C-alpha cells in the first residue's frame, strides 16, 4: 500500500538554486528532500512541490507531497526528515493525506511577501531576507501604483517566462505596509509567472525612485514588452509566505 504525505517547508534559500531539482550536482531544496526521503524509504521518491522558487528565494509556506510504501506516523516522519535535512531546511508540518492530494494542482492561492529596508544602515541579521535601498523613495507614489497590478491582467511585461506560455494571471490581493524603515509587500494570486513578483516589485521600486510615474503602469501592461517595465528586484527579499488549498 502507498501512503501520501504533505509537508510544509521553511527554508532559507540563500545557498540554494531554488526549489526545483535540476541535476544531482546542483544544490536545490527539492534535491535535499529527495535525498533525505531516499534514506527513509530505501528508494528514490518523487516529490511534488506547490511552487517553483528562484535561486535565493525563501519559504515559510512551500508545500510538497510524496508517496511512500512505508506506513509511518506523520510526527515521526517529520522528526526523521529534520534529522536528515540541512539546518536551513525545516519540515514544519507533516500530515497523512488522501492518495489523490497533489501539492501543485490542488493549490488555490499563494501569497508572497517582499521586504525592502530603506534606512541608511542595515543590520546583518536582516540582510539575508530583505533588500537594502539606502536612497530616498517616494512611498506615496509606490502605494498609489499598487492598484494597477490588482485584478486579472496580461502580465507579459512582467515575466521572462517562455513565449508560448499563457500570460493571463490574477492578483487578488496586493498590499504595502511600512514598519519603521522596512517596506513589506504582500501579493496573493492563484499562480504566478517566472520572475513575475520580482519584476512587479522592481517596477514599483523604480516608481519610488521616480523613474516611472504610477500613471505609466497601465501603458506598461499594454505594451506586453518586458523592456518597458522596471528592474528585476533581487531574490533575497522574496519569501513564499503560504499556500492555500
């Protein structure tokens, strides 16, 4: 009999080339989990992740599932995996699921956060998880631009994904909070294109630097041209916060 398990994974993505397995020589989070499961199951296990993440991106909520033929209590499997995984990858929750559950295809919404520190001196305890921008930002203009990204739109200007991939996506929630000298963006949608969140945030940073006017954002969408939008924001400020089912 085969048993299906769901895990929620926290990881510091600084030392990894993203979630997705590439080759045995390339260090990814999925590779580390597959290696740990191989020790437990005595064979290679297929692991399905809820999302791909870029190199350097972090997770507080990436979800994965896998099928193994060993019946083991979820709490015991959680402990075993954490004993085998590197310290910058932790299994925070483990549950036994119905055999039909799929972490990728059953996800209904995903939320990412992006952090920017705009003070003059950034603590080394924060520098791995937020981007330092030590020059003035027009916070009012940045906040004003958010409304243009909400809703269902063609995000061709905000992705480097393959040309034949459908570019229509919906952002159901997009907020910006300022706490002290830190800006925290939160963006929620069913699915995202490659680099989409980082390109959106990079464009908003350029709005803050007054290189782009908020009112210019609709024209950037209309252009369907990546060159018209702003920079790609650095990966380290981005965290997959949660995946909902």
